C-alpha cells in the first residue's frame, strides 16, 4: 500500500496547495477591488460627464437628430460621407490647420526668443519683464477678444491709428478675408507667448552648466552652444509645448465667436466653431456629432504622429 | 546625454498603436458599410383653417387652481419695464396664475436653450421665438397649435395685421401670435434731404435720380453715400428680391430660385449702385455699428434698418429723422422681424391653459399700443391703431405712419425649416460682392447648386 499512501499524500498536498493558491488569489482579487474602489468616484464622474456623452455622440453621429425631433432616425454613415465630400469641410480644415500652424510656430518661436532674452535670475528688472510678458496668459480669452475687437476696428480702432502714422490706409482687420485669420492668431500668440517663455526658461535652468563650460573650453561659439546644447536639451519641453498648444489651437473657438463669428466669408470658420454653428444655429445635431468624431480622429492621429516623430528627435538629459 | 525614451515607453507604444489601429479600422468599416437614408421635402403653404379643430375645454378655462408658469423671453433691459407692467396687469386679471419671466439672452441663445429644454423634456409653458425660426421648431413639433383655444375663445383673427399673423402660422396651423414686431424701413436724414429738396424714393426707378442728387464725391472717393443696405442679414434684402419680382425658392419650395433672371434684378442693381459709389453696404461683425455711426455723422443720407432702431436714431441724431417704407418695383413689401409668443407642446394641460391666457393678454388689442410703445416695436392690432390711443401714439411717433400706410405689405419671411442654413449661401454672395467686389450674377449660379444640395439633404 505504499503506492496508495503516497497517492493519498500527494492528493492531500495538492489539495492544500490549491487551497492556499486560491486563498492567495482571492486575497489579491480583494486587493485589486479595493484599489479599484478608490478610483470609483473619479471613474463615475468621468463616466457621466465624459464617456457616456462621448458614446452618445458617436451614436448621434449616425442619426439625423435635430435636438428637438422626438425620433432619432438612423441614417448610417450619411453624415460622414456628406461631410467628407463637402468642400466646406476641407475649407474649415484648411483654416484650422493654417491657424494652428501659425499659432504654434509663432508662440514657440517668440516664446523661445523671450526666454533667451530674459533668462537672467539675478535681476529684478528682468523678473518684472517676465511678469509683464506672462500677464496676458491669465487674461480671459473673451476679455482679450473684446479688447482686440476694438483695437482692430476699421473706423476707430487703435491699430489703424498706429498704421496711419506710416501713411497706410485704414484696414478693416476683422472684416477682410485675408487679415482676419492672422488677426486672430496674433491675439492667441499675444496670450500664449508668456507661458511658452516660462516653460522654456524652466527647461534652460535644468540644463547643467558643465555642458556649457566644457563646450566653451573646446572653443564652441555661443551660437554653437545654443544649437548643440540648449536646443536639443530643450526638446522635451518643446514637445510638451507643441502638443499642448497644437491641441488647443485645433480647438480654437472663443476668439472666433467673439471677434469674427467665422467670417468674413468663412475665412475664420475653424472646425470647432463650425461644429457649434451646425449644432446650435442650424440644429443639425447628428451632422455636428459626426464632425466632432472626425475632428477627434484627426487630433488623435496627429498627436500620435508627433509622439512617433518625437521618439527620434527628442533628447532626454542623462 | 543622448538617451532616448526609456524602455517602458518602447514596450507600450506598439500595443497602443495596435488598439488605435483597431479602433480606426472599426470606424472606417462602419463608415464604408453603412448606407444613407432618403427623404422628401415639404411645403409650408396653406391658410389656417379652424374647421376641423376641436375647441379647447371650457372646464379648463374656468379652472382656478393656483399655477405657476415660466415665460422665457429675449426682452432686453429697455423692454423690461413694459414687460413687468404687463405681467402685473395680467396677474390682477388672473390672480391664480403666476408668471415667472426668465431672460434667456438674445434670440440665438434663447433658441439654443429651448432646444436643450426640449431634449431634456423640461420646457417652459410659454416662450418667445424669433420669427424666422418658427418653421424649424414647428416642424419638429415643439410648439403647440393654438387652434383649439382660438376657436373656443373666438379670437378676432382679422384684427391682426394679416402678414404679421401669417408669419406665425406654419403648415396651416397657428402656432403663435406676433408680439414684438419690427420691419425694415429706410431711416433718413430729413434735415439733409429737405435741404437738398429730395424725397426718399418710393420706386426703384427713382433711385438713380435720388443718388445723383444726394451722393457727394471727392474724385473717385465717395464722401457721402446716398443710402446704405445692410449686407450682414438676409432679412434686409430678401424683400428687395421679392419686390423685383423674384423668389428665393420656387413656389413648391423644392428648389432654389435665387439664380433666376427676376431674382437677380435686385442684386445686379446693388452691384451697379455699389460700383458707382452711391450705395454703401456693410458686411460682417461690427458692420451695423459702422453704418449707424456713418449715418449719425452725415456720411450716409439714408439707411435701411429695423424699425426697432428708430428710438435709438431719434435719441442720437442731431438732425431730424424721417422714416420711409422701402421702395418697390413690381411689388412693394418689407419683411416682418422680431419675435412672437408661442406655447410649448411639452407643457402640462393646466400650464397650457395658463399659457394661452397669457398669450392672449400680451397680444390683446387693449394693451397693444401701450406694449408696443414701451418696447419700441410696432402695434399689431388694427382696432388699436384706429383707436384714440392709436392717434396719440402717431402724434408722438409720426415716423411710424410710413409703416402703417403699408400695414398689410409687411409680409412673413420665407418659411422653411432649412432657411437659417441655406440663406447663408446667398448671403455669402453678397459678402463676395461687398468685400471682394465680385460680380454677383455668376456667383448666384454656384449658390443655387449649394442651396439645392441643402434642400435635398433636408428631410
């Protein structure tokens, strides 16, 4: 019977083993649920105010709902095909990209310039100057837009007053299809440049001084130092700024709403503003939801591209 | 120093990429496999007839259960005094009804909130609606048909100005009554025109002569325009189109008519007058302020504007202000503007009864002159205008006589649920003409195609 006993013994051992495994398992399961429970309030909030509306607008994008009609008729991909085949869509896309490109490039370039100029920690004057440049960042966009509407006014605006000193004719800045978009970009750049500057300065201060010392011992010029040390080591900060300002420029809305209402002649009809008019003045809620989804995918893809490119180009120190 | 992203990031990324790819693939599959739906178009014509309507209940009328209703409105500050007066008078008459006025911003804001309220199934009993949006809302069944109450209380419908009443009817049903009514008129600098010895034109073929006498130029530059027509709102030039014998849509409202020969007459004239430097036209945001300022400065002799602005002009001009009805050609009409008062279909029965009493009171002949004067809009009731109170009103506001001589020529706007959308298309043509000095005739052909697309898309 030794066989028998050993069999029994192994059986018992394996039983004990499973019991302890399942005990350990259940323990970790409980742990996991406990962890999860801490996230529930946040998830609930996100669920109600983000995931549910997101899912619902995906559903709406396949209907022809107009917000008031009791029936939401399913129209398949009709909204998508109509949008993707309409010239207005490509026009709005162009406007949005043009705005985003000008906004991101100018904000970052000017921000970097200010950062190089004002990165002096010992001087009170420079600290004050940084404060002045940063100030527009905490002015509300609506307020800024109203002030700039007055500055750009064709009849009594400040800008035309300045322009007239140089003998130029007054321009209807916001009512001229070729100047309206740059005028909007200027407001956004004015507002955002201080933030970019502060982040660039923070980035510059994180670069160890040894690199510069070593470079100057090797006889590198200031410009070479900037190009080969400062710029590469600022790249994580630049990536952060590019992505955040890219996403916010793609969604430009407030300034358009206040200053141009998408005009003149759709010259500033960026996608988000178009979504708004489509949903809330033409009451094409279904179509507007489809446009929201398209914009979502575009931003997602482009952000992904930025990440991929950045894997090659961004240098992390150390 | 040259370290790239850490290894963790490298592992995570392909995973992410895959799931996004999957999601994208799903989206594209849905887009390509699902198919579109069809649809038809509707006409909005048809006189209101109460023959088949069942009268509202009498029991309801006499019910005095205390009830509170909300009135959503877009009355600006200057009109609030008048509104509060009306509400307090109303509550004296019906002590069991409490009306709570809720200001919801301008018309666009009000409309957005109304839509949201309908979607949320929590509506006010009674509300304003801007006249051009009535069709859109009525088409979706948002407003209640007033027919049953009109029939029960035997409202004298022919006492209202015909066009004003019709503007709040749709598909043969009366959805509301005109509450604050305006129309576009020519406001002119009477002092200046008297000095020049000219009268505002009543017909299109008098306009060239008017221009020759009024326009002032220095070289090629106009220093004083004969007149200005607002380009920023189709409300101002839709009647010009009609007056020239044209149409916006064909009779059955199935296709664009803006490109037809007769429909182009007005804009070809605009183009001519603009190129000659006689006509000023503003377009886009802020254009209204500019036109106003130029008129008050004497740089424009006559501006087409809403009659609701008359008070503002009278208060700010340092010259005498006159009003004339816009000139006609084949016909002479102007479109109704402003807002009406309507009842929400989603309200409860008792609320609807209270809402009806409020609507009837607000638009009644007894209060008509007082209400109109306090808000600066036009009276709507013939009996009120012909009363003694009406005479006194015209003594204080002689300018409005010009409108009342054409009382029944104040016509509804084109009623089509897609009007807010397709009117943008021909407005853009006007914009191209004003801002880029382009010839509108070929552009209107393009516009017609777009309008037809929108109409086909509408269902």
